[in-house]
C-alpha cells in the first residue's frame, strides 16, 4: 500500500525523510542536495526523462508579454515572485542568475521579493499582476508549469477568457539543470529498493495511461 502525501514545501519533504515518515520522495536537485548535506540518509534512484530523451530543464524568468520589460535589469523596484527557499528553479538558480548579472542583493534591487509557495502560485501571481516577474521551471515550449496550467485552463484574463502562451515572455533562461531525483531511504531493505525502482522504470509500459496522466503526457519515462 502506498500513501500519497503532498507536502507544503521542500523542507517538509526533507524532514519527513530524515524522520523516516517518508520512504520515497520527489525532490528538486537543490532540495535533494540539501537533504544529503544535512545528513538525511537518502539515495536517488531515478529522475524524469523528457519526451526527447534528455534529463534536464531550465530556470526561467517570465514577464507578461504586454509588459515593456525585455531584460531583468528593466525591473528595478518591481516585484519578483519566487517559489520556495529550497526550490532549484524557483529560488537557488534564479539568485545565481541574478548574481551573474551583478544583482547580488535581490531584496535590495526589487521592490519586493515573495515566496509564492509553488511553481503554479508563482505563475498565478504573475498572471494576476501581484508580481511583475516570476521565476519558474521550463523544459521546452510544451513542457513547463506554464504549459500545464494553460492546458488545464487555470490561467484567465480579467474578463474571464483563457490566457495563451503568447501572453507570457521569457526574458532570461539559465544553463541546463539536471531533473530532480526520486529518492528512497538508504536503510530500506535491498529487495524493496530494487522493487521500488523497477516499479518506476516499468510504469510507462505497464500502465501507460496512468503514467501519461502523472506527467500530463510531457515525459517519456524515468532515467536511472
């Protein structure tokens, strides 16, 4: 029996594995690194394989296409939406990118920097005008949080009409980041760990419909 738990933040995932209450976890690259560096006994066994067979993604800065902003430097004094302190593409990499631009103190450069709590919330905050720029994860035009939200009709204009891909613009894209891992507790029995990994690797062929729902049809499978 498997119980699915949706944690409020990456810290809860890290501490859940540390205490042994979570046996299998889905991490971003940065939160997995933090778990290991702070002594959590966890081992990565798989990560997502994109539709083209690659295993990486990007951190991007989105603005609304109707805005005048063409580069991050244009947004001095405006509001920045981030995801979670332990998010790879939603905090750690964006700050690294800002640092490369000479923006060493995001809180000093922007009017306000807010952690929205999830990738979806960051996109919503941008769509609704709560923030002027938002950091998010992006693999390609068809594979991103934004693409998923547009497909599901989650983003609306003020008049209630559905927003489109063209309503958003990417003004900065990071170097590639490795897709975050799925990790099990190190001290689980070896045969159980092997069975868990096998279940992941068999999923795309064993139950394609369920797997496609899991990834909104955006992923090919799992990579060891």
